[in-house]
């Protein structure tokens, strides 16, 4: 990993990448322009690892151009995180194992239904290894405090989305 700028040294960047349990926003170049997707990730041995469906658009786009941009930072103040560039390699044989690692990292007991649903389709998963990382950090926590005066997100209700398990009635 190459540190291109920002207030954090490599040790602090690595602590962020291993400790932040938020999705990576991954930017790729599609046939008709840029595409940004949010994916669960883990940081291991200098690379970011993600899993996605083998037929996802992002996989097709990476087959044409392996360059990516990414950001790992929360959407709530104080704003801080890591962003950068790299090259993505699709690793089909690692898909199910990486998915299992990601489920353990991101989902807790109340989301066991989603974890089970994703495991049932693990044979269709491929891993993405993002390597040759060139990163910049940012950290406004020294001059910005958590903001709680108003909700950050609109109330959307508790409906189920397409493609996943449905919530139990009243749950």
C-alpha cells in the first residue's frame, strides 16, 4: 500500500481498514460511464477483498478495465476515512470463502435470515481482490463533533426490498 497523502500514517490507515465495519464504495468504469457500488469488504495482506455475484455488472466492467477508485468513510460526522485507487482482480474460486468471512464481519444474530439466504447462493459468488492500493486519508474529528440535532436519514418504513428475505409481519 502506498500512502499518497492525508493525516494518517500507514499504521493508522491499516487500523481503519481492518476496524471500520462499513461498506466500501467502489467506483469502476462501465461501458457507458462510471458506476459506483457499495460492497462489504475485508482488508488482508495489503488488499481489499469483496464478494459479489458472478453476473453482477461490476464484474463485467472489471473484465474490461481493472482500475478502481474507492472510499471507506462513514456518512455521519465527524467525517474521516480512507479513499484511493487500485486494481481489481476477479477471483472466482475464492468467492464462497470470502462471502463467509464477510457475513461473519458484517451480520449479527438478528440478521441470520439474510446470512442464510446469501449462503444458499454462495456458489454464484466471486471474490474481488483490490490491490496496488494508493490511499489518502482525511480526518475532520479534530474540528467536527458528532451531530445529533436532526435525523440524518429520512424515515423509510420497514419494507422488504427485492432480492432478499422478507421481514416477518410486525417485525
